[in-house]
């Protein structure tokens, strides 16, 4: 009976580890803004007389920075835009489902203030997680374990079905979402990081043949000890 118990123990251990879960994080980060950001999507705009995204070599925290500037004209003027970052793309259908995301960004208001957020674009719809207003000195804002349901559709933009982090979701672009109704506003950003926490993936348990083979090894060991 002892060797049977030993075999059962071995098999149970194999099945346990065979069903173990694996997950990893995919990190997107930029501190050197050369060549960043990428494309700009004009979600909505009225009374816009100026809009620019530049990457000055100084003024960051430290070093280079990402600078957003807007100027608006009219009492009902509003700009609402998504700025993609080059290389900040992820395809859940190819690379796997996402459970949640973490982020960190340094932000400084230079002139007035923009409404800003961590932005995502999928299937033509823009979603964002709002960032605090900030101050005239750099502040670091961050969050962890944020799910897709925490995001909202872009201000003044079309309402989307919701960001799809599942394995059936399409390509996701990431970057900055910004909106403003101020006559003029300039904001600096630096050290921008988005971490996608992939969903855990089950590792298939060993087949019956492998379990049986291990069992035979256990039987052999038990017999030798009895001899």
C-alpha cells in the first residue's frame, strides 16, 4: 500500500503543477521623446486656432519632454484629441488577453491646464482614464490594477462599446488623451509608462501516458526499497 500511496502523491503533484498559471507584464515606456509622439486623432474641436505637440530637449524631469499646447477662440471652444505614442501598440488577439494595466507619468502645467488622461484607441473609438489637474511643478501620477471598465469614452467624442482587453479584442493604440476649453494651455509630460498585465494562461496538464510513466517509475523505486 505504501508504494501505491507514493504513486498517488507523485501523480497529484504533477497534475497540480501541470495546471499552474502563467502571466507576464508587457511594459511600454518613454523618457527620451525623440520621434514620439505619433499620430494625432482629432476627436472633436471647435474654435481651435492652434494645436501643437512638440518634444523640447529640455524642460523634462529631467531631459527632454513632451509638450502639448493649444489655443482656442470663442466662448464655446473645445478641443478633444488623442495623441498616439509610437510603438505603444498591443494586439490582444495576437499577444493574449489583458487583465489590467498600470501607469505612471510626470506632469507639469506651464500655462493654464488641460484635461488629460491615459488614452487608448481601438476600432476608431477613444477611451481614457482621467489624470489629476496637476500643478506648476512636476508631479508623478500613477495607478495599478486598472481594468478596461474603468475607462470612459473621449470627451465630446462618439461613445464606443468599451475597450476590449479580451483575446478577441483588436489592436490597441496607447498614448495621451487631452481636452481643453481654455483660451490657451500648455502642459509638459515626461517618464510615461504603461504596463499591461496579461491574463493568466493555463498550462496543459501532462497527458495520461506521462502520468502513467511516472507512476511506473514510482513503483520501481518502491520495489527496490522493499528489496
